[in-house]
C-alpha cells in the first residue's frame, strides 16, 4: 500500500517547496514502531492550526503506511516524506533543509505530546523573539509519567545567558522538548551529527544551539512525554568511537567560533559522562582499549586546565580522578567489577 500520492515526497526530487507555516514538526518514524498511533494522535490533537507535520519515513512497512495514510488524509497539516536513508540524523537534516517554517520542532515516533505544546511554545518564542525555547518534559516508563523538572520556576520566561546559567548544559539533551528558529539554525549551521549512535545524536545539536549566541528562553511547563528506551550494549567498535568524534567536532566548532575558552570547561563533564556511559555498555573484550582512549582525551583536557571539579557531579568527578590517577591495570579491575555489578 502506498503512503499516498498526494503526500509522498522524495528528498532527491528537486521540487520547490513553498509552504511557510509558523511551526514545522519533523517526525521520524522507525519501522514497526508500536507507538506510532499514540504519537500521531497527539500531533493531530495539536491546537495550533498554522503548522505542518513532516513525517519522515525510510521504509515501506504496510502497517505503518496505513497509519500514516490515515492521518495524512484526516489532517491537512500532515505530509509523509519518503527519505532514502536509514540514518536518523541524515533524515532530520534533510527535513530541516526542506521546511520553510519560522520555527522547527522535533518528535520521535515513540513519544507523545500534550495538545497545547506547540501553540504555547510558539507564543513564548514570539514574546521574546527567542531563537531557542526549551521546556520541561516527562519521562514515560511502564505506563507512568515522571516529571523531569529541568527548568525551575525562577528560571523560566526570560532570556537567559548560557555563560552564566551553565546548568542548562547538564540536563539531558532532549532537543525534542522545544522549538528552534529556522533562520537561527540555518545561519549558525546547527544540524544533527550524522552516523552517530541514536542514544547520543542529540548532543551536538544541543550544545551548538546553546553556544551560538541565540536568545534562549526556558518554560517551566511540561508538554513532551519521552518514552525511555531500554539500555543496550554497544557491540561495534566504530559505533562507540563515533561519540568521541562527535565531541571532537563540537570542540572544533567552539574553537572555530573562538568560544572554546568560554564553554570548553562546561563541555568536559558532558563529554566524560557520555564516555563513561559507553564504558558501562561495552563488551568486556573492548573495555581496556576504549578506557585508554578516554583516559588520553581527558588527560589532554586536564593538562590544559579545562577540567575543573566545580563543573562535575560528585560521582563523575570521582570516576574521572580514578581513570586519570590510578595505574591502568588497577582502574581496569575496578571498572570490570563495577560493570559486572551493574549488569546483574
């Protein structure tokens, strides 16, 4: 069954796209996603009329096509776009290039949102002429919502300075919980880092959006329901090394823009947390090689006075000092013991 002749599009087609809505929401659909109906239902229920929903599909699964075709027929705001890629970040970047909306939001097909999300975030963005608007969200697991209160009441509804309010960097990089001005993303070349492990693909976008000089406004309201995925063990060496490449690319960007001295110290605890999470997910046979890579990178940052205790959570600081100060053999024994306890 085809997605629909009036809605299907292909990134390779050089057809002019003229719609200029206030908000564009990019929805990437994974094959056989059991939560697709819940996701699209909440998009269909959005109060904001002047918006488009670009449903990015990279497969021809009959069940998902039927669901998408049903919603694109019922809701003129929705369009299905057939993209010839299995890479999530590449598809999202193509969607960004395609839309002409004033603001762009992102939605994962496993997640769902409240009806007033985009109309209220758009109103907040316009009030402050914001380049980035971020909000609180819910962690959804086992049928229950737990409020993730990343934004407190006294941090909301004003333009913040990321050089002063550095705590915004340490929250999970859930770029889905917000809106981004398309002109700002385009001007500052803010895109998703392609080829990265899905668990980490938000980090590059998150850091660049906060460090590129844009007006950032936070909302203490929660609209987005993030379905927590089950943790996985990384089995392919090239996959976990992509995380290191991503942070190297972020640091190159900060240096190119001459803001590494401003944000480099903020970046180190985020980088180390991602690296350490990798260590906890690797097969034991690959632990030592990667641990030595992490040790070398963090030692280099430490030698340049970019690693400061005040920026690190207590437990992460302890782990970092262990990896830097302990003899490698001793640290590896400790790490393997910790890994076994975590996987029981």
